[in-house]
């Protein structure tokens, strides 16, 4: 057996292990084909479906302007697309949060609590906690730009929220 494999190896240039793997795969493939062909033949029969009703409904509408099966014209439909889009959105997890923005220069960054920071656009509970933690660590903010040192606040987010913040001197 090994002598035959060695001769095949010399002629093809494959290693002994490669020839054994190829032989194994061929045997498994042939066995699977034989089982599929002879064992399962005759067990399944093709199911023929009659789509003539659906085809007639589809073919009865020859242009998009004619309407749908109910006879309503596509142009006559009043669809609130914004509402349809909102219906498919995932619900927000924090439902008690209001989306109203605070007044400009209304939040003192050195006295504000977590709820005040969460009213700012793009600031969630975790970022609010990080701001308060950083404020407690440094003592107090001396200028608004120090917020850029808080992880989670970059230039873009800072530019969105800075008009709502001030520092009482």
C-alpha cells in the first residue's frame, strides 16, 4: 500500500500526507454521492404549486400608477413617511429623558449635577458621570476647554455643548 502511495508521490510531486488527505476526501465524496443517489431516490416527490391566482393579480396591474389590488391609486395614497420610519426605530432605553435643550449659558459646569449634564446634546449618563468625576478630581473647572480632557468629549461634542455652559467666577 505504502509502495503504491510512494510511486504516486514521486510522479505527482505531492507528499505522502497530501496524497492520504486527497484519497480520504475522494472516498468521502464518493460515499456521500452514492448514499445521496441510491438511498434517498424515490423518497421525495416534487411538489407543484399553482400560482395562477397570484399571477393574475400581478398581471392585472400593468403600471405603478394604476393602483394596487384594492383599487387604490398609488398617487391617491397619503402616507406619512416620517411616521413610518419612526415606527420601525428601536425604542430608546432611557425613556424618562427629555429631549428639550437647556437655555444658553444656563448650566454652571462647577455646580451642575448629573441630570443637568444629561440635558446637553450627546451627553449620556456615563459621560455625565465622567465629567463629575473629573471635576471632583481637579477641584473645579477654570475654563470650559478643560472639558476636552474628559474621556468621551471631543472637539465636535464640545462645540455642540459649550453654548449651554458657563463658569461662575
